[in-house]
């Protein structure tokens, strides 16, 4: 590539140290698409003849097919996917191949390829997120009315339904999708034509190139265009936050599948055993997902660190953007697929949920609300119910079996009417509250969206 300037061959160690073909080979379909669009613009600018364009296009398609079939031999001496493809093209069609790089640099070439790759990855991940939401919705639909405890501080708090709990994750996933859709707008601009940093004296039709490649428009500053990796940092943040949501669900399912909770049974196909303890059934998918969230965080920190303090414009540090990007996409892709399978196959143990939700302490807040409705200020009501709870604990008497009228005149015999789970849930009708009617309405809304 640069033999005219140098009198010595590149050192072997530098070739090993600087090559990126071992991982950026996956950009090949986007590199081919970008090169064809670039060559077509060269025809329109009078740089290539139509016959030369046909040679280039046919040669690139042939190379693309060989790579997809695993028949193409990559060379680390050629460093990256761009030069591997260009070199192979020139070998096949001769000097015409050497014209392809006119008015472009590997700087704007890789920026274009990476944006095309990210756009494709976003579209795929959006579909996988929708599949995962559908799996959660199906389980929520089955258990819209299955009552079990809601927790704060991992202590039983108030009654909710399994459906309401699972819909919380559906909400998280829609925010993940919205962030990806929003980031896609900033991904989908074309930097090709920006050259190494200052464009070219050979002016190709950048708008036509962008349109052919499906971009919404072109970048407007050549220096920013070839050094901008903001969209990658955004994507890696989006992936990391999605990983956090998957990790939180994983933690719930790890707890729920334990003997101590027993709310869920994960299928044999999505759990593993122990090499020593024959009775074990381990929620490995959940644990691996929880662990991989740290990997997604690390990739985000990696790219932010690589970008920190870089002067304009292109610096070789930017080569370090691809491995964390590719790894995060791969990690999140398989995580969504396997978690969708697991959630689809898991079974909610309604009996265990019923036993856990039968704890009358879950309705202590409802008892305080009842007192408020009788005209007692909430802080006073809170104190009175707290005393009732303390009495129940001290005497080992279930809260719903205490004679509350003996504790304070504010309690009347009607207070016992509070201790009905179905009534308690049915009363929670505010938007976002967990009444069964609300849950079913939310499920219907999600299915239509």
C-alpha cells in the first residue's frame, strides 16, 4: 500500500501487532456494497468506464461469495478486510482494480463499513428483543391473575401478580428498543467521500452513494466523519443497559427457582447438573447472563477509554473499536436467543405462589389505607398498623387473626375485610397498578403494538 515511501518491509511483529483481518473480516459484505456504490459514482464522474465498472462489480461479487462460503484465503500481511478484498480484486481483473480506491481512504471506508454493520446488527437485535418480549408476554398472559409477593429489599412487601412482575421487564425491553431506534438515526449517515480527513479533489456524488447504500444522508464535516465513533459508544451503552435488564431478570429467576422460593421451574433443557451432587439442577443460563453483563460493561469502558484524548482526525487507536463492538453484539445476540427459549419453556408454580402470597403481612399497607379511609391520618395509621404487626410477631399470631379492636378504637370489626387478596388487587385500578384487569389490558396493548 505504501511501498513508494518506504525502503524496508514492515516487520513481522508489527504485522502481527497491527493486523485486524482476524476480526474485521466480518465487515466483508458491507465493504463490497460500499465499494460497488463508490465505483458506480466513479463511473458517473468519468473515472471508470461502464465496462470497467462491470469488471469491478463482478469481481467483488465473486470475492463476496467466496468469503461467505469460507473459500477465501485472508492474508495478515494485507492487514484488514479492505486491502484483502482490493488486492484479490486487482489480482483477478488487473489494473482496473487499482482504480477502485480513487477518491477514498481506508479511513472513510472503514467508517462506512462499520456504520453499515451496526445498522444491520441493530435491526437484528430489534427483532430479537421483540421475540423476547413476546415470550414474556405469553407467560404474563398465562399468569395475569397468579398472585404472589412483590418485594422491596428482598423482603415481602405487597401482593402483585406474576403477570405484572413480568410486564416490568417488557417495559425495560421497549426502552432498550427505543434507544436502539434512536441511535440508528445517528448511525445511518454516510461518511464515504470524506477521504483520509479532507475529502478529495475528485468530487464524487456523495448523496447518490448514500442513497444506494440506504443511508438517510451524508456527514457534513470530513474530519468528524472519519474520526467519529460516538455512535459506537452509544450502542455499547445501549447493549450494556440491556444486559443489566437481562441480569436483573436472571437474578429474579435464580431466586425463584431455588427451593426457598420455588416459584418457577426451569426446563431441563435450559439448566445443568453437578459433576458431584446428583440432586442439583442449576440455573446456568441465568448465571451466565448475569456474568456476561459485566462483559458488556467492560466493552463500553474499553471504547470510551480508547476515544479519550484522541486528537483529530484518524488515529490507529480507533482500530480498537471493533473487537468490543463485535463481542458485545455477539454476546447480546445469543443472550436474547437463549433467554427467549428459557422463558418460553419455564413453568410458574402456582401453588408455591399461592402459599407465599397467603401471608397476611402483605396486606399491612392495605390495613393502614383502610384506617385512612376512616379518617385517621396516614402517619397515625402507619403507627397503629406497625403496633399490630409487632403484636402479631410477638404472639406468633397471623395478622389477620388478631383481634384488632382490642389494640385501638380506630379498628372496628370491619377492618378484617381488608384481608382478601382478590379484593386488595382489584382495588389497585390506577394506571400502572397490578389489578388483574390492568394487567390484562396492558398485555392486550403490548400485543397490538
